[in-house]
């Protein structure tokens, strides 16, 4: 992977807790890149049910906690999505990250705004609960291979609604950027990585980590780039290990083991030691 230091790396829609979440791959992206700022642009969680988090999901959270350690000098920002909604307090304590509804910063002479994007999806605004259910259903159905025609038609309709959401969010975001005098605006939510330029304003969507395309954004002096994680970095051993993790249902339920993974990855035990010496 690229070893240059990015000003900002943006990742969204990991949906931790969902079976389709590619948490392991997302952790590899964070470990394989260097950046001054990390923006988790919403829907990092699928819902509030922590029992559904697998070993890899806890490891991702552990690594976020590690990155947010002040000694690392990386600004880690969590922007709330419609699935993350209400997690702000829990997350700031668990992983030590500040949570925002939207985050704005200045870079390369331009105002940058990061906002999840459900705010621009008319359906979502008045119907958070229903749409949350819709997303989980959509993610579940995507995995299944149906033969039944009515169900296929239903999935097609759901897909169409999903695809229509992408231009709706980009249009709303561009309008929002214009109103707030931003040169660049970043969203997630649609699970489709995208770049749209309109009258000198750039809209970028970071895509997601639940579909076949796994994408993230980087910002540096060369500009903004959409990256696709291809998985070429994997070797067979890691694939096997991953398959093992998916199969071990009992292990997934063991809170002790999950917490150990989280603590291990985050350096939590080192912190405890450090704090007890300092205090
Ligand atoms: Mn969303």
C-alpha cells in the first residue's frame, strides 16, 4: 500500500455487527496507511446490539482506540450516521473518539465538510427506525441467492430505491456545501463511492464495507482519491484464518474473548499500567 502520509483518510458504512461487514479488511487499510486525520463517516455500527460483534469487529474497535491515543498525534473523528445514532456517548468512552453530527475543517485553502448523508435522503429524515430496518433487510437479502420470482422482484425494487438514493444524496450534499461555502463535501450512507463536480464544488462519497466494492477516500496535496481495497494483500493463510473465524459461532458469543481482542488491539492494558503509575 501507499506509504505517503495523507492529510485525511475517510471510511464509512462498515456496519459492525452485520454478517456482511468487512471489518478485517478495514483494519488492514488503517494499518497499511499513514494519515494525520481519520474520519469515520457514519454507520460504523449496524445497530446497538454489541452481542453481534465478532472477533474482527472488536479488533477494528480496538485499533481505533489505539489510533486515538494522544501519543499518536492523529485526530480521530466519528461522524454520526443513521445507524450510529445515539451511540455518541458510548463510543466516546469506549474508543476515546469525539463524535460529531458533521465535521468541518480547512485544508488546501478550501472549507471541507464531512456529514454522513442520511440528512439528504428524504426517506430517512422522518423515518429513522424504518430505514434502519430497511438497511438490515437489504444487507441480509444481498447475501442470499433467491430463485423465487416475487422475492427477486422485491430485491430489484429495493435495489432500485438504493440506486436512486445516490443521486439524491449527492444533489442534497452539493446544495448544502454551496449554502455553507464549502469547496468539498464528503458523505457515506449510499454504499456507492462517487465523485461529482458541480460549479466548482466537489462531492465525494466514501462508499462502504458491506458490498463487493470496499472503498475509502484519501485527501492530500494531490487532491482527493477514491481507493478500492482489492484484497490482493491477503495470503492463503489469512483467508483460512478468516474462514475459521466465520465458522466459530460459539466463540463469537464469548464476551471475555472479544474483550480480550479489543484490549489487546487497543493497548488497553498498557494504558491501565501507565495510568496507575501516573496516578
Ligand atoms: Mn447510513
